[in-house]
């Protein structure tokens, strides 16, 4: 009896010591956390390392919140889309928006232009510019808020392919470095970028002016290559707040759209037809490269610039023809496209 008591005292002590140490981040960051194995697997899958146990513990806390959000979405019935762990699972939504969308709030332009597709009466029930060869592979803006450059370039690549037959990947870095009407890694507008390309007399190929701001997080020095791979003649806006006019434009070429990308559902979107929640605070810029219908649900095919680990290999299908004429996440508020 005495022996047994002695023994349990030692066991109790060692449990106590274990608990004390397990709770001390310096020694074993979050070692007692049931989600630690999932976090470490994710770190391995996404090649993530942290400088200190303290940072790892902080990121574990963020990961747990995101993990729980994703689990809670799995329990929702009737959703037409899924969410899942991706490259962004250790970022809070605020950090995510700060890093991957435009930090600078930009007012919609008041400029008005003709809309060359206004009288288009017949459009296909679905179109996918990817299968028509007018879309380059998914790119990655990384830690530079230059979605606007990707937003402009994808539409220029599209119209250039449609008019010349050549799909050429074009340089976002040239816009980030040289277009002083925009703010480099801190935001910009596609129509300013289109105007820059018109005035500059063209835009250089990606291979001749590769993207470097993804790792540096800032713009570089403008280097005038004078070796342009594509030109445009101007740009136009689609009728604001009209998904039907947006469809007329997208039936004819990839179109640059502004959207609200706020919310953890957008951050962790992994597939299907996204239906919100989102607001209409236009903080991100993407490209509508087609539209279609699946099981009665209409959608836009949208190219993003967050790499291929996000969404449907870098794309998102967004619900089309919703009751609000701003479109889902404001996608119909201010679409624009280059002319050639
Ligand atoms: C993982 O990160 C290391 C160090 O940054 C890098 O050298 C390696 O290429 C990465 N591997 C993958 C698969 O991304
Ligand atoms: C999801 O539903 C399961 C089964 O009903 C439940 O056990 C679990 O706690 C729920 N998870 C969340 C995060 O709501
Ligand atoms: C558009 O017009 C409104 C009202 O006149 C003005 O407040 C806003 O600053 C203008 N936006 C731009 C981008 O010029
Ligand atoms: C559309 O049709 C109207 C009426 O025929 C015409 O005035 C207008 O110029 C046309 N717009 C375009 C962009 O072709
Ligand atoms: C680059 O050089 C061309 C030809 O000299 C000139 O037309 C163009 O404006 C220059 N662009 C910039 C950004 O300096």
C-alpha cells in the first residue's frame, strides 16, 4: 500500500512536470495540442518552416482557427462549393487580405467608354477561353499586391491570342516597375495599366522581363526593353452592374473584373461553384475567362493569381446571374477589357 502510494506520487510528479513543460512554448511548442500532428503534416505538405518555436506556436493557433472554420463549413448543408486547407492555412484572414489583395482601396473609375459588344444578340450558352487556347497557365503574385498587373495582363494575353493567333505570356513585372499611374505592390487598376501599354507602344514577354516582386515584395527599377511582344489599341468598360453585358463581353474575349475577396470562405475555397459570403468592397482583381452551367447552376470561370494550390488548380467558379445586379462579390461593378 505504502509502496503503491509512493509510486503514484512519482507518477503524479512526472505528469505534473510533463504538463508544465508541455505548456512552455520554448521547450515544446504546442506539444499537447491535438491539432499539432495535422499542423505538422500541413507544414510538410506546404514546405513551411518557422524561425522559432514561439512563431510556430503562434502559427499553430492561427492554423487551428482556420482548421475549425473549414470543419464547420463541412457541416453546412446545401453549399455548392468546398473549402479546404491550402498554402494560406497559417494566415489570419486579415493577414491574407493584406498580403494577397490590394492594400489600397481604389474607387471605381467614373470614366465612360463605348461598349463595343452592346448590340451582340447571340452568345453561346457556355464558353471556356482555356480550351480555346487564349489563357496562359496560372501565375502567382506571391507576396506582392500586384493583382492589378496580373488582372491587366491576362486580358491582354487573351485578346492578343484572339487577334494574332499567338498565345504569349506577358510581363506583369514591367507594369509593376514602369506604370507609375499604379502603385506597384500596393495596388493599381487594370484600365490604367491598359492605358500605359497603349502609350508605351506595347508590353514585353514574360520570358524577357520575368516576375521578381513575388519574393522581394516590392517593385524594381523600370527597364525599358523596347522589345514588345504584344500591343493593344485601347480599352473599354462593360456596362456597370450588368451580368448580361458582361456575358456578351466574355463571349468575345477574357475580361478583367474587380471583386471582393474578403472572408475565410474565399481564402480556403477549394472547388465547386462559389456563392459567398462576400461583400462588394472591390479589393481584388481577377479575370473572367468563360462561363458555363452545371446541374442548373450558372457560373463564371475566373482566373486568379494565387498559384495552383488555391481553388480549382488556381481557378474559381463564381455563381452567375444572382439577384443582385452587382454580381457575386461585386464582379459586375466594373469589368473592363483591352481592345485590339
Ligand atoms: C522547400 O523549401 C526549400 C527552402 O526554401 C526549397 O529549397 C525547396 O525547393 C522547397 N521545396 C518545394 C517542394 O517547394
Ligand atoms: C460537425 O458535425 C459533427 C457531427 O454532427 C459534430 O460532431 C462536430 O462537432 C461538428 N463540427 C463543427 C466544427 O461544427
Ligand atoms: C467619381 O465621382 C465621384 C462623385 O463625383 C467622386 O467622389 C469620386 O472621387 C470620383 N472617382 C474617381 C476615381 O475619380
Ligand atoms: C448599337 O446599335 C445602335 C442602333 O442601331 C447604334 O446606334 C449603335 O452605334 C450600336 N452600337 C455599337 C457598339 O455597335
Ligand atoms: C521605351 O522606349 C520607347 C522607344 O524609345 C519609348 O517609346 C517608350 O516611351 C519607352 N518607355 C518607357 C517606359 O520609358
